[in-house]
C-alpha cells in the first residue's frame, strides 16, 4: 500500500527536506505562514502547508 503525502509538514520535516537546522526551518515556516495569513487563509501554528512551502522554495 502506497502512503499518501500528508498536506502539512512540521519543522523536523522541513529541516530534513531543506538540509537546514530546525530553527531555520521554523523561520521559513513562519515566513510562508505569514504570507498565507496576509492572504486571509487560516494557518496552523507549528505546521506549514506542503504545497505553499514547495512554491516558496521553488521545489
């Protein structure tokens, strides 16, 4: 059975994906979430939308 990708990521996953520290991952997540919040979207503290993160970092 193939596991479907989860729609949200936590800091550890972001840090692993981008090969950076967790503190840098949190900073990037905050930037992405701030843009979503400014656009009137609901954001979840400590998580980031996988799609929005990929768009932000160009993946």
